[in-house]
């Protein structure tokens, strides 16, 4: 079955469960805020993101690369 045949069923499913649909799309303002925050983090003006353990998330730190599960 091609993907185009599934599109109406997917839309019906998402219309019945708006909570599942809400996380998939952001408003224009939310997207803009996220992009500004990413730029501020890259420039060092905003603090880095924090994981569940309270450690800063930075993919360029070698300890994250060495402790990767692969």
C-alpha cells in the first residue's frame, strides 16, 4: 500500500487524538524562540541544556563521545 493511500487514515487518527498531534507541530513563535535559544547557546550567552542527571548536554565534549553506547 502506498503512503498516499494512508494519508487520510493518518489524518483521521490525529484528529481523534489532538494531544498526539500537538507535540508534532510547534507554533511559529515557539519555533522562533527555540531558534533564538540555540543561537544564544552557540554564542555562549545562554546556559547549556541539562539532562536528567543535571549534567550539561554538549555533544562536543569528549566524555560524551567516549561514553556513547555504540
